């Protein structure tokens, strides 16, 4: 199952909600959200710095994780950045492919 890194930042009422509900309740909400799209959480961490939350999760496909990101972002309380993660074996497979490419100016 494809694996994704989701980085989230709480904004406005999202910060107020996190302060009110706490981190554990928000994790339970995210677990239910992921499950509703056939996904699961591998890791869930709050952090200091530019990103408030890091989640590594599995989803059946790109459409499922996109639906989650769109739904969460549409609330206006959280900004989400999603990154597709690849295994070393997937990179091995990619390195064996030979795409046709001509660099600019050549």
C-alpha cells in the first residue's frame, strides 16, 4: 500500500481546537479519518518549528489521500502538505527504467 508523509499546520480556530481537545483526541480523529478512506497511521508526532504535525500513513491510492487532504484543508483550520514516500525497492525499480530524455540546449 502506498505510504505518505503528511505535514500539517494548525491555523486560527484549528489552534484553538487543539488547545481545547488536546493532542490525543486529535490523533483519534485523524485515525478515524484515515480508516474512513481505507488508510492507517504508522507514525503521528507533534513538533516544534515550521510544521506542527507529522503523520506517516498508508492509503490504498493517491485519490484516497487526496480526498483526506482536500477535506481537511477545506475546513480552513489546518494547512496540509502531502508527500508520496518511496521504498528503496521502488527506487531500484525506477533506476532500471530508461526514459527517453534530451536535456535543455542539447
